[in-house]
C-alpha cells in the first residue's frame, strides 16, 4: 500500500478514508504526511487529501495542518526540478474521525 500512497492512483485517498471510517472508532486520529509536489508540478490542480476529506461529509475533520519547506538540495543538472524543489512543501495533516 505504501507505493500506492507514494504514487497515488485516482481515488486512492477516497478509498483510504472509506476504510478508515469502517475500521476506526470516533475520536481516532490519523497523521498523514504529504508532499505538495503533485500540485506545484501541475500533475494535479486539486489537493487529493483535501478533496477526499470533502467527500466524507464530515466523517473526518482536519484538526491541524503543518507545512515545512523541503530542505533537500536538488541536483544541478535539471533547473526545472530545482525550481520546483524550492517551492515544495511537506504537509502533516492531523485528521480526526468525528
């Protein structure tokens, strides 16, 4: 499942939250670590976690979101990738089953 999350396929996070709604009692907190690379590179225009949360009709609530710039220095060979890495952020979502 880790590969599916890393290179998430269409509907991955929808299925993730549907399973969490079945398996997790109310009050359960889940931490999701996510890179915004797909957004800044134009792979997708909508945040997949935020969109999946909206579809859950209030079953889950994001109670905190932390963002930090990526500190990995990109190689010098691809300037377009270096420019993207400068904008990339890692996001930590704290999500609660309500």
